[in-house]
C-alpha cells in the first residue's frame, strides 16, 4: 500500500509497542510515510529508538512538550531532514495519578494545570512550531488523540476528562484558524485500549470488559483500526474533513442506557 508514498510525518507519544501512537506509526509507515518520533526523558528513549529502528528512515528526537525550546528544536531538526511535513500526530496526555482517583472536587490547582498543559496546550504549541513545515507540504494534517471521557463522565478520569474536552475545543479552533493555510486538524476518539496510559486508570480492566459487552460490535477496538483511521486522516481521501472528532470505538459512543 503506497497511499502515503513520499510523505513525511512526526509521531509524538510512543511509549511502547502497545501505544496507540505506535499503532498509528506502523499504519502510516506501511502506507509509505517516512516518520520522525519524539520521546520524553531518557526512560523512554530506548523503547522509542528500538521501535523506530524497525521502520526504515526513521528519525528519533527528544522532546519535553512543556519546553518551547525543545519543541522548536524538534521541528528545526525535522525541517533539516525532511524539508516539509505532511502529518503531525499528537498522542500525548498526562495527569498525576492522584488526580485520577477520588473526588473531582478535590482536584488540585497544580494537577489541573499539569493535565491541561501537557494534554491540551501542547497541541497548540507543537502545531505552531510545525506550521511552516505543514504549510510547505501544501496540505498538512494534524491528528490528535482524545477519548469519550471528554463528553461523558467516566469513573477515575477526573481532570483528564476536562483536559480532553479542552483538547477537542482546541482542535476546532485550530482547524478554523489554519484552514485558510491548507492545514487540517482533527481528532480520533478511540475506545478503551490496553495501553500504558489506560492501565493508569483504576478499574481499567472492568472498563475494557464493559466496552466489549455494550459496544454495538461487541468487542474492543484494535490498534490496527485506529492506525487505519489515522492513514485516512493523513491522506487526500479526507481532504474536506477538518475540526472533527472521529469515534473509533466499535460504536460504543452511540449507546444510551
């Protein structure tokens, strides 16, 4: 499959082989895209380098998205290596573990700030830094990852649910802002997936079982299916789609009681 032949992309948020970001990266690469990866901190460097090494021509760069200087350095390196950028994948989210437990009313000011800085504001920051390269492609695509907890209350999600709601609003505002420049911005709302981030939510195994039992397709979404959706959003097949949240959750979000 060469749908994305001769295109380039940056994937932010790979932690290990179970990451949604890695599933997306594999699909983009299989479709012909050359990729750059970022990692946050030395703890994740080895994992990301090992995985990226399995995809030809990959670039691996450090990036702490709370640092504008590190963000700028990433896209300077990408610009030198790639010359332009067709796709930017933002699969980043974090909140202190204690903020995902207990009562939402007990959310700390610092925990709330951290969740929004890393999970929401970073999309604006990295898109701004990538913008000259995205414009150079003539049809840039930015893809963010979100979750249904932005719309409905989800147990043990707390400040992350509010941060994801902020992220989705950011997708819409960026789409309106950057559309005249030929850059599209969308989000994928994936169902429950057994990732490192997911396992940080108390009761996650119960959630996985609940999704499989109640989604119309009676199963959980697979990483491959999320990756396929990213390929669609990165390609010309979605050239008239921007500012949208696409649910890839086996239909769970349509269900009521």
